[in-house]
C-alpha cells in the first residue's frame, strides 16, 4: 500500500480515537446552545465511547469471519455519514444519537484498520489521536464553532475511503486461543488507564473553560501539555515493565496533582497534565503491544482492546459525571457565601453592591441545575469595564469562587487517580502476562 493511502487510513484511526475527547473543549458552548446540564452534555462524550465499546465487544463474536477491507470501508462510510449528521444537529438528542452512530462506525474502522496498518502504526495513530483530541477541538471551536469539529472529520473519513481503494486484502485466521486470553491483563490495564485519563481529558478541561473562564483556544494551549509530554517520552527505551509501572504511577501522580489544585493555577495544572501525558506515552505503547497479540489473531485481539479501552472511559464517565454534578450545587452555595462576604467588604457604594448581589444570586441559581455559573457577568453588566474599583472586586470575588469550585472537583480527580493506581496493581500482579 502506498504511503499516501496508509497516511489517510492512519489519520482516520487517529480521529476515531481523538473523538473520545475532542468535543470536551466545546462543552461550554454546548451548554449555551442546548441549555443543558453537566450530566446532559456529558452524554455527547459518553454516547460515543459507549457505542465504540459495545460495538467492539459485539464484534468479537464474528469479526474473524469478515474481510478487513469490508470492515474498514463500512466503518469509514458510517463514520463519514455520522460526522455530517453531528455537524448538522439542531438538538442535543439528535447530536447524542449521531454521536452513537459515529461510535459504531469508529469501532468498525478501528478493527478493520489494524491488519491494514500493522500494530506499530495503528498504536501510534491511536495514542496521539487520543492525546491531541481536546487541544484540536479547542482550536476548531475557537476559530469557528463546535460544528467545525465534525465538519473537519468528514473529509478525513472520506480520504480514508479513497485510501482504501486497491488496498491489499489481509487474510484473517484467528479464534479464541490461549494466547488471546493471555492479553486480558494488558487490556484490563489499558481500560483502567483510559478511565483515569477522563480526569485529564474531561475534568481538567471543564475546570479550565467553565470555571476558570479561559477561551477554548487558551484551554487548548494548556491541555497541549499532555500530548507534548507524551511525545517527549517517546524516544525513551525503558524495560517494558518499568515503562508500564512508571507510566501508571506518573498518571496517578498527575491526577493527584490536579486534585490538589489550590486555586486557578495554570502553572500547576500544566505540570500535572505533563505528568499525565508522560504516563500515557510510557505505558500505552507497551500495553498495546501486549494486547495486540499476533498469535491470537491481530484483528480479534485489536477488537478486544478497542472495546476494553472505551469501556474504561465509559465506566469513569458514568461514575464521575453524577459525582461532579452533585458537588457543584454545594460548591455553588459555599462560593456564594464567600462571594457575598467579599462583596460586602468591598469599597464600593450600595447603589452597585445591591444590584450586583441580586444578579450574582441569579447566576448561582444555575448551579442548582448542575451548571457552573458565569462568575463575572453580574459585575460586567453594571459597569465593571469602566469602574476600576468594581473590576477589582469582581476579580477578587471570582478568584474566591473559582478556588471554592476548583476544590469541589477533588473527589472526582481522586477517583480518576484510583483508576491509574488500580492499573498499576494489575500490572504488578500479572507482570508475567503483560510482557
């Protein structure tokens, strides 16, 4: 197969993995567009990953009977059509349904692309697609809007279909063998690590955009610490077990760092995300090699690992979304008390304190519906742009509120760190079956 065709299919694989998290930086825009909540908008991410996991695990029953080119072509075609549907969505329900169909297509194309690309190229495309997803989505959202994320994906899937022409068919000869069962510990580790990554790819991004009020492109710059760190550790040639143990440990450490964020500290977050990225770059390639067992049949073992990875993401999202939603209202009440104290002590007249306080209360009422409030709008609406004293109070109050809501995210970050720690325990317990 020519390099151009191979690159087109590799790009489709990268996009399919990136879609696990690519819309995260667009979630605040989706809040406003569809008037939803944290749990509601999280389904835009969850539906895709759930569809990938379910489809991949169902494929295990008969994937060995399908030709790889047919599987890849069907997946690319479905992914292309669903991407167009996502871009055209006018309601949250339709977008979630289209994302589900897109996930089905992604599972098919990921399974079909593995024997075509080979283990090394497939793994590399998937690793960096997953890591680059949020940053890429942030740039597209800032430059255009959230629909641009899906508009860009459609031609990439189309190029993949063109690259599929004249692709040599790969013979498939596989089944349930002892060597396939031997990959289960590696897949368990991958599923747990991908669940842990929800903290870095979902929670951290929501914090930067929804709470700290950074623009999508600024958020993309912050989150880019993760893929850059993953790239930086790629040249390292560590013993396999050292890479897996060290990678899981670094990911857990980075998530603990995110849990311990004292306030809206960008520098602290960049370092924590860099640790997460380094852990991803060290552990995932080694575990992927262990999971993609040639002896068990590359297509079938690849299908299993796709299902395991996305099942980990879905499990973490299912646990974290309601946990986060339950913490936001309480954090909002506490933040409102702190904000009220700051406002009462501020050196501004009552003619501004009272209307700002009333509007601030309305903003915090949104937290009762699972949304993060707009912290600065009440001040801006009453002339903070032209009043330096009011602007200073706004900034002090926003800082106090941001710190309160940031700390409310700690349980969810610790939960994600627990996923990484569990992966480390699995890797230690079944070390002989991972390398």
